[in-house]
C-alpha cells in the first residue's frame, strides 16, 4: 500500500506538472486570470472563375482550426494514457491488498480450528499454515511487486518522454501551429493550382477575361434570338455570361443545353462537362459534381487526342479533390491511383502535370491519415519520376513534394533526415528566379529553423531564419513576405527562449515596422500577434507602462477590424491590459478595460471571443469581490459590490462554464453573502473543472485570502481545505 500510494503520488505530480505546462503554452502567452477551381479560369479565362476557387479555398481553410484542435486532442490522449497508467497501478495495488486480506483470513481460520482442539495446537497450526502460505505465495507476491515497480518505472519514463515530446517551449508551440497552417495551405495550394488551370480551351471555344464585356453584349443580343435556333456557341456564351454575374444555377442550365446541342464537338463537350462540374462544386453540390466528372471520364477516357486526355486527367484530379473534401479519403486515394496508372507513362506536359499533382495530393492525404511511411514513399516516387524535369510546372511539384516529405519526416521524429531534405530543397532550387520555386525554398528554410529550434540548436535555428530574411526580405510577393514575417516571429521567440529579451523585442519591432502597414489579412494577423508577444515580454521585464502602451496600440490599430483573426488579439490585449492595471493597483482603470471589452465583444458568438469576454467578466467580478472585502466595515456598500460581483461571475460562467476559477470566485462571493450551501456547490464545480480546476483553483484561492483579510475568510478557508482534501482522497482512492 505504501509503495502504491507513493508511486501514485509521483505520477499525479508529473501529470499535474505536464497539464499546467501545456496549459501555459497553449494560451499563447496570455496570463491566467486567477487573481485578478475555384478559379474556373486561368489568366486567360473569366475573372469570375476566381470566385469559384475562393469558395472551396475557404472550405479548405476551415480545416486549419480542426488541425490546431487536433494538437490539443493529442495532448488529451496523452493525459488519458497517463490516467490509464494510474489505473493499472491502482489495479495492481488492489491485487496486493487482496493478498493481504487472504493472509488475514487464513490466520483467522487457522486460529478458530486450533481453538477447537487446543491453544498450543492452534499456535502451531497457525504458524505452520502461515509458513506454508508464505512459502507457496511469497515468490508470486514478490514478482507482482516487482512488476508493479517495473510498471511504475515504465509509466514514469513514459511521462518523461511524453513531456519532452509535447511540453515544448513557447517558440516550439508556435512553430507547431504554424507548421499545421502551412500543411493546410499546402492542400489549398494544390486545389488552387488544379482549378486555376482547369479551363484551358482555345479562345474560339471559351471566352477569356478580356472577352467578358463582349460576352455580356453577345448574351444580350442572343436574348433577341429564338432559343430554338441556338448553337452550342450561343448556349456556351449565355452560360459564361450568367456565370460572370454569379448566377450559377443559370450557368449550369445553359451548359446543360450546350451539352445536348447537335453541333457540339467532342473537345467542347468535355470542356463543358468540366465547367459544369466546377460550378456544381461551387454550389456545394459535391455528389453531383462527382457524377459529372465520372460522366466525362467514362465518355472520353479511351480518347487518344491530347486535349481530351488532358480533360479526363483534370476531371479525375478534381474528382479526387472533391472526394477529399467529403472526407472520403480512401476513394480519393483510389481516384488518384487510377489517374496515375492511366496517365503515368504519358509524355505530354499537360498530362504529366496532372499526374505529378495527383501524386502530391495522394501524399498529403496519406499524411492526414497518419500513414506517414506511405506518404513518404509517394513523395519519393514523385521526386524520382520528375526530379530531372526542366518544365517549371513539374519542378514546382517536385520542390513542394520535397518540402512535404521533410515535414512528414519531422512528424516521425526523424529530424536529421528532415533537415537533410530541407537542405536538398535549398541547394537544388535556391538559384531559381520563379516564384513557384522560390516559395518552397523559403518554406524549407523556415521549417529547417523550426526543427533546429526543437532540437535546442538555437544558434543554428536563428542563422536559418536570418538566411531566409536576408534572401527574401525585400520580396514583394505575398507568399514570400509571409515566410519572411514568420521567420522573424520564430527568431524573436527563439531569442526569448535564450533570455535575450532586448533582441527579442527589437525583432518584434522590426516586424511591426516592416509589415505594420500591410493590408493582407495574413500579415495583419501576424503583426497583431507579434505586438501581443512584445507586450507579454515587456510585462516579464516589469516595464508595465510600455506593456500597456503596446496593448493600447493593438486596440487602436485593429480595434475596428471585423475579421475574427484580428478581433481575437484585440480582445486578448484588452484582457491583458486589465490584468496589468490590476497588478498596478489601478482598480478603476482595470475595470474600465474589462468593461470596454465586454461592450465591444459581449454579444460575439465565436468561441474564441466568448472566452475572452468570460476572462474579462471574471476579472471584473474578482476585482469587485476584493473591493467588497476592502469595504467590509460598510456592510451596505460591501453587499452591493458582492451583488454586482455575483452577477458578473454568473455571466462569465454562461460564456465559459469550464473555467474553474470563475466557479471558485462565485463560491467565495456566495460565502460572503451568507449562503454556505451554494458556496460549497460552486467550489466543488470549480475543483472538477478541466480548466483552472483542481490544485490550480485551490492554491489560487489560498492566495486570495491575503487580499484585504476579513473574519469570514476563516470559515471559507475551512470549507476550501475540506473540499480539497476530499478531492485528493477521491483521486487516490483505489478501484474496487
């Protein structure tokens, strides 16, 4: 029993340490509140096609949040494994206890039998029975105890290994999030490219963007012509005119008419089916889109003409991408395999590009299914088949496949191989002048820096970031500017890890200077996050006034933004400003900061904003609680403040019911209002909360008693100690 309890305590301590460390990292440097395509056309096609691409692009972007949440699920799964270890240890402990009970029962039985005969016989019988039992079972018992120790040791080693794997430093956490974003962007880029090249018919068959005004005029004239006399070109013209006006249903109707026109040619027929499939996809009618792609594939699959072969390959590629959006991953992969099998030997560039893209798509999908070794094999096959190609479209697929391979190796913790792949990308494609190749090089440099940082090779990581910044710092293309900005952020985080705070702040200032006036959302979001990081670092250096000024700058620059990606950092800045003002005992300003946030974001529906509103409400409620204690002699005033605090905390719970500290504050308020039963209920709920519950709430509450101590604190302290003791006993109680 002593061994089991001791080992259980060790495991519990390790688990709690890990959970607290993970929670601190995941909050993006925010202090806890305890005390306080379908671009349907390429460049030569209709500009309206860009809208078609954008819809599916947005659908892909939604995967980003799921990918980030997946990181949290990995941590939850790890915690569950630790709980399983505790449970298994508890089971073994229970078995040991049952052996002890067996010994006791045996002694009792032996004693009763002996008593019936003679006292001395009883002693001898009991002694002999005990000796025989120990002789028979002591080896088994010792083996079980040894097994218990082995399991405990294994559990401890598992905890250490998982802590090292998951409890990364702040920069590593940010890097993982950015890597997830890049992974999703890689998929988006695949869809973007395949759809941006989806409409490449000759000008005589498909209008170009420059032709759009003429197409509209022609469509107007056609309205005067009887539809019974329409040719394929007439129906196609009206379809494109409707599409350019966003009338997708009308466009599909006209394409259907075009498809059955007697004068339609095979090449135009294939292209029109493809156009209809894309439009259906934009309307989220994915199953119908797949059916259209299938019709195209079946009808023109055996064709030998290049234009038709290309349309078939593109239809198969888009069918696979659409299946992926429907989470039909196995069918998606099967579709890519069919494309690769049918067109893999092709020598025409237009078809080879579809094959290469299908191979990279397949690799990404396999990676999402955690079939990493298969994904790497696919990337290797792509690199082998097209690695010596001179055409830009194929070289681009090779470069991106190499970057994806490196990222996949990193997920397998094969970091030296990962870095070697990034170096190969840089060596092979660094001299290229084309954006399509410069971007993978920049990503390889950034990924290399992130990986070196995770390996604690900080100086090499910073050097990798500096190389990227020097080489691409003056680039005007958005994708390269994003990589430069990310490298600067990662460099700043790494400098902070090395306690080179002044250099860290200087790096953030450089980012703000270089990208502060950017209009692109991705860069504006990054600037807002950098400003928040700067504020946090200034707070750590006790440069409170500069910290507050930084938060004010965030609020002023991004306060009117409507995008969630910017509204969230504004809300965080308001919360952090309030916290800092509270630490400076500027109570009225603190409450004003919280009120400003509540006014601006109080009705927001987004979870990220609801959480920030809850933090602000809790901070305000706690401050009102402290003010009530400070005015305890004026009971009327104190009661008014407690009533306000209670209302605010209840509202905070409605916004974020999972925060234990809010429940704890409400319990404290309720106790001071004289309702001990409600106070106990609220504190129990707080201790059971998954966020800021348990020991975090217990220790935080103990420090609260030091703020304006009053006599009722003694009773609440006793309640807190009682409930915490009960919680600990419940946690350590063995299974029965």
